[in-house]
C-alpha cells in the first residue's frame, strides 16, 4: 500500500513499529483533533449497587439482586456521573417517586452539559494547535439539556469563537448522535473549502435518574449501563501541512431507519424527567439488518471482507456487540476498542463513539493497521448511522 513503511512489526526490543502516515484525499473531510471530558465523580461498578440503593432509599431486596446481576452482565468497570451526594442533598426530591422535578433536573443538567462540552472542546483545540477563532462552524449534540438559546450559543461564547460562527444543534438523537454529527460535519466541510468544524457531544443521565420501580424495568438497565461525559473533534478538508495532523478520513456516510420500529427505543419527557423503554427485540432487529447496511458502506471502497477492516462500533451494550460480531463473523479482537470504551466509561450515549475512535487511533498507529474501517451507531428509530473511514 502506497505510503506505508516496509518494516517488521516490532523493533529489536519487541515494541510495535509505527508506520508512515497515509496522505489524505483532496476535498475529503478528515478528523484533525480529538478531546474528551468527564464530571469529577468516578464510580467503580462494584460500588454502584450499594450507592444507588442507598441514595434512592430502596428496600426491595429483589430489585437490589436484579441490579447486581445487571451490573455484572454489562461488562462496565467504571463510569463518571454528574449525580453526586451534594446534588441529592440539595435536591432530595430527585430520589422521590412521582415528584415533579423537571425544573430541578434542568437546573443541574444545562450548565453541567455545557461545562463538560467546554472542557472537551478546549482539550481538542489544544491538540489541534490553531486558534479557536479559526473555527468556522460548530455542531452541538446532546440529549441532556433543554433551553433556548441552546448550549451551542453558550459554548461558542465561552470558547471565544467569532460571533459569525455557523452553529448547528442536534438534540435528542440518543446513541447515534455522535455519528450523525460526523456526517453533518463531513457535509459542511466538503461543501465549504477551508472551513474548520468543531463537533462536540455532551451527555448526562440527570434527566433519567429516578428511584427503581418494578413497573419500569429499564430504569435498572440504565442505572447499570449509562454514564456521563463529553467529547469533541475538529473536522476539515485539505489539512495544512506541518500545521495540522489528520488521522482519519470520513470517506462516505449513510443513515437509515428501520420502518415500523419507532417504538423499540422509546423516550418520553415528563414532569419527572425523561422515561425510557427499550424493547427486548432491539439486538435482534440490529442483527437482522446490520450486514446489508455494512455492505452498502464498504462497497464504496470496493471492499468485501469485513475482517480486512477496523471497527469503531458504538457499544450500546455487550449483547449488541456480541450479535454484531457473530453475524458479521468478525475475528476475535475486532471490537476490542468498543469493548474497552464500554468497560472504562459505560454507554455515554452520543459521546461513546469518540472514546472508541480514540482507542482505535492508538491501535492504528502501528504497522499493519488496517487502512479502511467503519464507524457505526444505533439509536431511536431504529436508526443506523454509518461512516466508511480511512486511517491516515
């Protein structure tokens, strides 16, 4: 392959050998930098059950046992959360069944989401190495805040961006929002030569936190699986030599929904916050449709063998990853970056794909790393988002 260094996979000390970078394609959108941020509270999974049961004053032993089982099956080891003792001390009604608390939840969530987005964006801009005022567009993705004006304006102001920066908000897309943001950023970058797009995602589970109830079994799944955090990337075409360092090219993007599945992932906003229902058939629906979707993407690069690709898959949960791995007959380790992100951060909704991509970036630096790959995410609709990626 042109641009690759011909050498052994390890040096004399056994360390992986790094390869030369590939050249980007003129006019194609590339990822130029990444950043991430998390709230201060880190929760080891083994501590979650006791804390959740204590904070919600749950006295039902069967609920505690079920949550313990769920915490083991999620494969999550650590997560970050905005929710903490100080918040519950100030807003004890958040842990009271049936309380009208949407106002309080938004008082917490709105500034927390922008705060995390700001921290992730600053880290991303620092890695990029150019001035924040060089950003021409901002895409702001969140399913965790509600207000007018939106967090995009607050973020642009706090970053010191120009007041004519072009802003796009993507609200309440759920887990596929990060890949949607990449698709929209790709379209903007490729249709506006010289533009530089800051894409930021930020999520918190504050809107969905509530005491357990046997009538709402999915609440326990959420408690066992989801975390909080933010991510940011900068996208642009034709990187400036010796100034910008692209590491991934966004080659081709597809979005698709599955007709008749809009109730499989169902989220409703109420006076108590947001309520989710998740159909048990979600993994099966994804399994039944994922191969055709992936074939559509890889055909653009005349590829046919899935094991010749790298895979950046949103880890909605271990069941989805296992089904996808089996259905596509992927080799062991192909979804390792997705499994690591799930283990380290939990499902952080729209952010999680970027945590996967960050792990993937390090993996692909070594010689022998695949040139082509897929970024995939699934969410309400049921909606599939996919991007054919090229490692640079």
